[in-house]
C-alpha cells in the first residue's frame, strides 16, 4: 500500500500511513489476553457487524475499540483473502 511504514508502537509492530496515522497493529497476548490478533481501523459500523456475526473471530479491542477499531484473531482460521480485505479497509480508513 502506498506511503506505508512499519515500526514498533506501544510495544507492538504497527503499520502507519505517511509515517503518522496508525492503521494496523499486531498484538500477541496483549496484557495476557491470550490472543494473537490484529487491531485495525475499520469503516463505520463494520466493527459492530463483524463482532456480532462472529465473536469467536472478531472482538472490540481495548483502548481503540471506542473509536471503531476492530480486533481480528489470527488463530481462528481466518481466510487470507478476508484478512487482506480487512487490512485494505483499515488502510483506506486512515489514508483518506
């Protein structure tokens, strides 16, 4: 994706647009939650829709969840095309 970079932020690998706006973080057992997941920006309404549809795979992450970010468990057999679409949506949400 254009103008993206990765660097640690808050102890996690984090992806940014134009070095400033985080759009995706990789979290491994954040504060002992037992999840290997990404937290990412999401279009309005997407978080609620996905969490309600499949709470085993999707969740509201702490801190950023109140801003509509989506938690996606990577240890639940997520389809790679679905994951790519979620990451592209996160990028578009923060790049615009």
